[in-house]
C-alpha cells in the first residue's frame, strides 16, 4: 500500500499544451504533446494515449496536470519526459485539468 510520504515524492504540476500531433510510430494510438510548465521547468514532451476522447486541435491551450519528476521514457523514436494524468473512462482517457486557469508550473498541493 502506498503511503502519504510516497505520494509526496511525486512532483505534479499544471501546464498548458502548446503542440499536439499524431504519434505515428506508437504501437497504440497516441499523440505527441509539448506542454509548457513555466519558466522553472520549461516545455516538456509527453506521449499520451488520449486519441479516443480528443482531437489534436482541441488540445492546444488546454491546461493539464502531469508528473514531472519521473525519469524520461523512450517510446519508439520519442522521449516522453512527463506523465500526463487522466482517468480511464467509457469514452477513453479523460485528462485531469484544473477547473480554473492557473499559472504554468503551479504544483499540486
């Protein structure tokens, strides 16, 4: 069982998607995202299997939450640097988003 201390090790930040494109080489349908986490963290890349619920053009400008302190993960020819958070729902993976506009880089607390 995970402890509260385990949870506190995760660095979960808000960021804004600035680019989204189809990840052609992914084994499962996915997008390649670029997410702006503000000045401290910068723009990071992520592979996200969210194609059932979202179109690329709908993602630009959307704020999301992501774990920014996992080690990078190689997926095909792409290095995914952060893990975007979502729920597994009937309509596909649904992104976890702030319900109000926040600053890029704001930390989940």
